[in-house]
C-alpha cells in the first residue's frame, strides 16, 4: 500500500502554487500526491497542463472557489487529504486600496471558509502563504519573525488577519499543525520556461516591470526614488527564487509530518535569502541575463515605500534545514526565459506545441 501523503494546494494554477505543485511532484519527491484547486480568477487552467508536462504525471484539478463551502465539502468527501498548502488569494497591494472589501471577502473570509471545512473533515495540517508586507515599514533589518507586524494596507492586513485567525485556532485545538510562511520578494520561474508569473498590463512589482522594458512594451523603467539611505540610493529588497519558495513548502511539510515534532508543529517563518539588492543591482543583473539594455528614469519615491527590507533567514534554516539556493542571476535568467517562451502568458497555441 502506498504511504504517500495527499496534499491539497489552493491557488495551484497561480504563480507560486504552480511551482509548489511541480516541487511536490518532482522525481526526487515521490512522497506526495497532489490535488489542485483554483477559481482561475488570476490564472489559467493551462498552467495545470504545464505542471503535468514538467512532472510527467497527472494532477487532478478542480475549479473551486475557496469561498464556496459546499464545493470544498464535496471535494473533501471524495478525496482523502493529509495537508493543505493555501496559496489562493488576491495579491495586488494597490488594488486592495480601492477594493478593501473584495480583499477581505476573498482572502480573509475565503480562508476562514476553507479552515471551517477542513476542520469538519479533521484535516489539520495547514501551510499558509503569507507576506513580508505584514511587517509594514521595518524599523531594523534584517527583519526577524519577532518584529512588530504593522501591516499598512488592506492586502497586508488581510494576510495578518489570517495569521491571527490561525494563531487562535492553534491555541484552541493543539491537533492543528500550522505553518505560516512570510514570503519576501519572489521572482524567477521554473527553469523549463513552462510555468511562471502571468504578465500584467501594468505590473507594480519591479521584475515584471523590468520585463516590460526589456521586451520593448515600455520605453524605460521608472526608478521610484534614488535618495534613500542605501548603497546607491535606490530601494533594497530580498528577492527569492520562486523554486526556493516552493522547496521551502516541501521542507515545511516534512517538518509537520515528522513525528519528532508532534508537540511543537506550529511555526511562522520568513522565506527570504537574507540578502538585499537595490533596484540598480536588479537592473544590471537583468540586463546581463537578457542581453538588452534597460533604460530607466528617476522618479519620485512611491508613497509608503520602505528603503530597505530583507529577511533574517536564520529561523527557517534552523527549523526546516532549508535555505534559498538560487542567486539573482539565475532568478533573472529564469524569469526572462519564461517571458520569451510565453510573452502573453499561457495560451492554447503554446499548449498544443508542448
Ligand atoms: P497568483 O495570483 O499568481 O496566484 C493566486 C491564485 O489563487 C490564482 O491562481 C487565483 O486564480 C487563485 N485564487 C484567488 N482567489 C481565489 C479563490 N477565492 N478561490 C480559489 N482560488 C483563488 O499569486 P501568487 O503570486 O502565486 O501568490 C500566491 C499567494 O502568495 C497569495 O496568497 C499571495 O498573497 C502570496 N504572496 C505572494 C507574493 C508574490 O510576490 N507573488 C508575495 C508574498 C505573498
Ligand atoms: C511590493 C508590494 C507588496 C508586495 C511585495 C511582494 C507595493 C507598494 N508593495 O513590495 O505589497 O507584498 O511587492 O510582491 O506595491 N520599483 C521601482 N520601479 C518599479 C517598480 C518597483 O523602482 O517600476 C522599486 C520599488 O520602489 C522598490 C523595489 O523596486 O524599492 C521593489 O518593488 P516591488 O517589486 O514593488 O516590491 P516591494 O516594494 O517589496
């Protein structure tokens, strides 16, 4: 009889969820089978085919909204699940400023719904995609997990509210094993170039914005502020390869399933490299990865932007034995490869050529 664990991944067709599925299904990780759900509000079901292509296997997929409790209940009546990796959510900070109720409903109510259904099926192993933005503007770097959480926009607060709900659940019922992973700045793509982050018409994040310049869709990159107290005056962040983010989830599952940890299975961990890079560092590295110049202009600081933000990555190393392994050059090269192979994201035509 197979003793493989079954992992339900929510938001599985999305950027991070798709890479987590690939890592779970990887050749060297025959420990897991995966069930994928996503409501496809910010993704394509073609991502599931790509995951299957990379993994050379099948990935059962259900187009389910986490806000739909009866659909979740039906799913869990027909599938045994050992643990859940919960990536489904809306993630655009700017959008959350104008649509706070939508972010609350989807991210907070949706997560509460999911947790209720899981509890009713006695599924109590849970890993949550949180964000370093829960820290708000840090007063010191590197940021430790014990730093105050001063989330300062509806998106970040939705992440913090779910973290707080999870803490309350863990307090009331010790059967839960809950891992909260606070991602810093994920970038890059699987090195096959088959899966990656969907291109947006107006990305706000740095690396997708650089891609638009490198591919000629935008004439120059606006650098938001060159007068910060950083080495070159531009903002510093902790960019982490999405495959390293994915491997951290596999390490987190191993920790939760390890009987030796059965009395202390909850954790909140930063997922970063511990290394900060400036906007100019990223521009230079990306330019050399894609072999094209990245023209830029210097603009005013972005409101509420922080100068320097990078993780203290020690706790994840200590607890999970996990460290980010891929560097900035690999991140930029992989991000660019994904873009060149899929300039419009996932399309039917591309999929037929697989
Ligand atoms: P993404 O938008 O690519 O993926 C999220 C997926 O969730 C999408 O496929 C979307 O269709 C799905 N989804 C959204 N609402 C849903 C719902 N109600 N029911 C079912 N599916 C739903 O985003 P991502 O970059 O893969 O982010 C994954 C998670 O990680 C999010 O929760 C995000 O907040 C968090 N996170 C992301 C970043 C980042 O920079 N990408 C940083 C920190 C945290
Ligand atoms: C952003 C989001 C945050 C989200 C995080 C991870 C904002 C204000 N915050 O934070 O909610 O959790 O990404 O996905 O959107 N930059 C430029 N020019 C650009 C784009 C960015 O100079 O066109 C600079 C920024 O000023 C910053 C750095 O690049 O110094 C990184 O920006 P970004 O990728 O948006 O990440 P965060 O600011 O960390």
